[in-house]
């Protein structure tokens, strides 16, 4: 495919972010044209979000999480990039993974799309421990995510979590609203595929087993698990048992984002 016709993906980079290369690779594998974009270059206007169709905020510890997980980068999105972000969200797609999810929640973009008005947080895991392992997730059949409507799965998907602050916390009215509007996309499930708050299947204790959500437009997705660590067969411990036509579940997320953006290019 002509490089100029590929959707452009800005993988944002700030000190402490350490999953940007894997995230960019996932989009490249899916037919996107990825570029690592320094937040400082956006602030100085050497770069503009208007050049891209997709934004990715990847995992790590942005600015060392010195003021709280994702807080400094969230403040930058609001204080320095607010106008760019608001214009971008009118038509672009975005994904926040782990620390990126924390950034989107602290910025207010998730769950309600209210930049600068935080409605939720991602609190410390109930266990008090940093959890790093593979877990199972269900994808809500009636979720409102515009680019995941035809995700091909036959049951729970398997991603890795790696976080110490992943418990989704909000007030009861906001939780009710996101449930009613299909904004919950991913949930932690047990061995039977049932949503659960029980450890270790739910690694952080999130109410309603919430693992990933979408904004009201259906175009800004945030999740604690790492889809970029499930984009190739070799990343699965049971690789030899997978069918020949198996498409890694994380890769499917990147593919669907690229395809949706391509249709709008």
C-alpha cells in the first residue's frame, strides 16, 4: 500500500514511557504509519496532532509518576495541548494503554470526554502489589467502541497486565452511566469466562471487573492490560497449541483502529 495512504499514528513519548516501540510496531504491523512524537514537540508546535488520524498513549511511568500515575502528562494534555486535543477528538481515534489509560482518566477524556474535569481515577491494586502476568478478559458484546464492533474472538482474550495502580474507581452515578451507554469494553474474567472482582483473576479489584472503557463518542479507548504484548504468536505461552489461522487478539485491536481510520482518510 502507498505509504501516503496509510493512516498516520502518533505514538506519544515523554520521559518514563517505555512501551512506545512495541505500540508503534503493533500499528506498523496493522498497516499504519507510526511515528514517535515527543510531547515537547507538540507543546512547542514543531508537531501538531492535526497531522495524525490516531493517537496512542503507551505504557510505562510517564515523568516517573512522581505526582501520581499519569498525572503530569494528563496536566500537560489539558494545560498545554488542550486546543489540539479538543480538535483531534472531534474525528480522530485514540488509545491509552496502562499508564496511557491512567493519563486519559486523569485528564478527564475518560470516561466522559470532559478534558480538565476528572470523573474517575485508577487507584492502587487491592493487593498492594505490582502485578505482572497474563490474564483473561471478556469483551462486552454491546460495547460502544466504533472500531471493535467486528473483533473476531471465540471467548475471553488473553493479555498481560503490568501495573500497581489499575483499580478503576468512580462515583456510583458515573459507573451507572458508563454501564448503561456501553462504555465498558473489557472486563476481567475467571476461568469460566465470568466477570469477577476476585483476585487473582481481577488483578486490582476494579468494581464491575472494569478493565477497559471507551469515551461517549466511542473513539477514545483506554485499558489497563497491554494489547501490544499479544500481537505475535510467540508472545503466547501456548503458541504450539494455537490454530494456524489464529490472529493474535492484541493485533486485532490495532488492525481495527487502522482500518477504521483508513475508511475515513
